[in-house]
């Protein structure tokens, strides 16, 4: 065992006073302790927990965590479901060629990344609750424009501003 490992274990509280004496004696003699770590009493948790314990921990989460997990689960259906059909939707409904649709969706991906970075800053400034409510409202406007808008300008507003802004803030 390296001395730096011993020092880090001491700082983390994994070495007790008996082990401290062993370590100091080894340092005085100029020796490293052997690699057998049986003499060090570990106070760390086991690496894996049982299935029953993980279910109990999940059920003991606060109600708000359950609401967040439910919304994230439902949002994943919207996210993956829309990604599957958006290409066909914009080519069929708006008369856009395949090449144009590829460019539009490529630009939307870049805009998603930009809004995601800006959204993380906004969450730090405003807080999670306010940003979530704002994001749901903005995302709803974007989805409404995609579903009911019939001109290209509404599609571009939805795909380049409202949807990326709302979706990136929710993610």
C-alpha cells in the first residue's frame, strides 16, 4: 500500500487509531506496509446493494422526486417519439425536400446544444422550479406550433427557438 493511499484513507476516516500506530511505526522504520489490507478496517459501504434494499430506498424518496421522475419518464416518450416522426412530418406536411429536412434537423441539433448550455446557466441563476415551469410553457408553445402551424415560418420558430429552448431546459 502506498503512503499516499494511507494518507487519503486517514483523511476519509477509514483508518482508526490502531492502524494509525501501525502506519507511524512503518514510517519510522522506513517501510511500506504490506499489500495485504486485512489490517485496515474499512468503514466504507459495500459496492452493491440488494434489489430489495434499492426498492425500499426508491419508495422512501420524497414525493417531489417521484413527480420529477414521472415527468422525466413521460418527457422521454415525447422526445424519442417526436425524433422518429419529425422527419416524415416536415417532408410530408410542409413539402420540404429530404436535403432541406436534413439541414433543418441538423441546425436544430446545434441549437439544442446551445440552448442546453444556456439553460444550465439559467438554472443556476433562477432555480430549478422556476426554470421548469418556464421550460414547460415554452415547450408547449413549440409543440403547438409544430402540430398546428401550417407555414414554414411557424415551423422554423418552433424548431429553432421554442422547442429547443423548452426541451433543453427540461433535460
